[in-house]
């Protein structure tokens, strides 16, 4: 079984994802459906494990 993410890891992952989104949104020529879909999918990849880790932490306590 995998170890749960620490609060520091969760904050770092979320901030890095936000910084990447900022860079993408500020440097793209057009914000179209493809860019928005990519950002939403990446949010799923980032925040689903974070939410699962937080749920597991709350269930344990």
C-alpha cells in the first residue's frame, strides 16, 4: 500500500500545478476548447490523488 501524501507535499503539488496553468494561460496565443480540456484533465490527474489521500487520512483518525 502507498504512503499517504503529507500536507507539505499536497501544497507543493497544488502550487506547481497552479504555476503550470498560469504559464500555459499567459503564454498561449488563444484559449480555446483544447487548452481548457487539457487543463481540466490535468486537474483530475492532480487533485484526485490529493482528495483520496485526504479522505484516507480522515478515515484513519
